[in-house]
């Protein structure tokens, strides 16, 4: 079952160089959705349970993944061109330019914010210390 259509990708495309081969777009949509299913187990059950905005987020993430792939199919990091005193360059971001990747921020959107690491604290004061909020004075002096 596919969540995203080639029309979704084309509707989100910016610029006049949009692809025309909808079968190729559909192939890459399938690859992106399989990567999502692998990375976010149980996502279909959550979509079926009508989790708010999840289906729309899946479509947005899939569309972004496919567009990134189509924008840089050769996986080039940087392109430079020069003509006399004029030069032009373009640098593609990301750790794996041109690859079909699920970014950490996209994974967090699909995982309900549970993906990746989160900040936390560890109380280093032992509970036997009078400075600990859990301290119980065995003699009743404090």
C-alpha cells in the first residue's frame, strides 16, 4: 500500500525542472516508503488508528526524500563552473548527498518525537545525604 503519489511529489516541486517520468517517481516513492516502514516499525498500524497528522507527515517526508534524490541523482557534493572572471558553485548539504535518506528530524516526525537522543539529568547526590530531597534522617534530627 502506497501512501504517496507522484502527484504529491510534483505538487511540492519547486522550480521548472520537475521530472516527467511518473513511473520513475513512483519507483523512488516505493523505495522511500520501504525505508520508512523499516525505520519506523508499526507505522501502518498507527496510520490505521488515525493518529493525528501522521499520514500527512508520512507523505511530506516521503516527498522530501524523493525530491532530494531527484535534485542530486549522481550524489555530487559540490559543483563549480567558471567562464573567464565569472564562476559559480553549488554545494549540496547532508552527510550523504544524492542518497535516499531519512533525516533525523524526519524520523522524529514519524516516531512521535521519540527518535534520537533526548536530554536528561542524573541526580548525583546520594539519597543518604542530607542534601538529597529523598533523604530521611534516621535519628529525626533534620
